[in-house]
C-alpha cells in the first residue's frame, strides 16, 4: 500500500497543479492523440469554441469591477503598464520575427508567429495581483491594469497580430476574424459582467471551482492542439533541438523584458509600491486567454502547436522567475 502524501507536500502540489496539468495534457496527447485530433471522437473543433466562450463568460462573471475602480486614478502607472504590454512588447516581437529564421532552419514561420503572438498578448490577472500582494506592492493598481489589459487584449491582440504579420509579408482578412472573436469572447464576457450582480454570492463562495473549470478548458485546448501535432508527425520531423532552442529564447526574452521594465520604472522614479505593480503586470503574458485566442486566430493552421510553444514556455518561466522575485522583494524590498 502506498503511504499518504506528507502534509508539507500538499501545498506545493496544489499551488503547481496547473503546471502539472499542462505536462499531463501534453503527455496524454502523445499517448492518445486520436481522440483529440481534428475529426476525433472528442470533436475539438466544436468543444474548443464552446470552451472559449465559457472561459470568457467566467472571466466576466468573476471580475470584481468594484475592486478594479480603486486603482483607476493612478494614470502614470497605467500608461507604463499598457505601453509595455501593447507597444514595447509587440515591437520586440517584430524584431524576433526577423531573428528567428536565422536560428531555426525548420519551421521558422511557426516559431516566429509564436513569438510575435506571445508579445501581443495581454497580461495575466490572478498571478499579477497575487505576486504584487506577496511583494507588498500596489495591489489595487495591479488589479486595474491586469483587468484593463485583458479587456483591451480581446480586440487589440488579433488586430496587432494582423498588422504586424502584414509587415512580415503575411496577409489575411481581419474582418471575419474579429466577428468570430466578438461572438466567442466579447459577447460571453459582457454577458458574464451583466449577470455578475445576480450571482455575486455564488461566485465569491466558489471562486476556486471557477478557476479550476477555466483551467480544465485551457488544458483541453492544449491537449487538442498537441494531438494534431502528433498525428501530423511534427515532432518526429523536427526533434528536440527545436524545443530546446525555443525554450532558450523564451528565457532570454523574459530576462531582457524584465531588465528593460525594471530600468524604465527606476528611470521614471516610481515609488516602491507602483514599481512592483508595474513590473508584475508589465512583464507577464496570459496563457489562459492566449490559448483560446490562438485557436481563433491560427486554428486552421497545421502548425498551431508550434505557435503555442513560446507562450507555454513563457508561462512556466514567468511563474518561476516572478515567484522568486516576489518572495525576495517581500523580504528585502524592491
């Protein structure tokens, strides 16, 4: 009989359950790819759309605008965070689209698109606020900026992808895409906001279950994307070198943007609390919204998994790196 897990390990497993779930979803796709691939028994082309709408509905239902309003007046902080999120990061992503083909000899287009897509995503909400609170920063300012970033990202992310890809020679029609995104994101998000006052007590009492449900949907979308890549033998063709090189560039991107944001906040002489909020909101990118939007923007492409690879790696790197910084700044100050 296997002994029960010691109590000290349970918090670690609980706090890292989503990362462990990502690993399990990827592993499951390699072992059982047929059910989650296009045309499989799970019908991911239908369930993905339902899941995207569900995630955005739950975000609208869960977003506490009464708390967001408390941080709305600090315009200097907001300008810094949103400029880094939707101006500086996309410019860096554009530079990476020129750099990647000189490093990757296989699938340079998919990896380039993946880094460009990563750089135009909005910030996270939950972890940005949590890390800011742990480091004793401006939590209200972090909540406002993270929430505002996600609201902007629903429309700005696909528009930026379209505009920046045109500069790299790729074209497409953005009108039908925006209509589809509006139907699957803005409409359920708005519906969630409208219904929030009526379900406030229920949502607040079951916030953990709302988060788990959203995470399960993201894990299914990741599983389905990897199922397609396995059935099309993408990994057999390109091997481990592509994965390792992508991870290395993700680490460099995170370190470089962290240093740039840190230096910019110091140069602008933000106080300690605002600097912490600006850092944790400005350097983070959302996987929870990034995966569903990627399915809408790139879903017809066979190399969707490679496009998702940078954001999956970035999610891991930002959690580890920012977790270390949050605990350090909580003890010593920023």
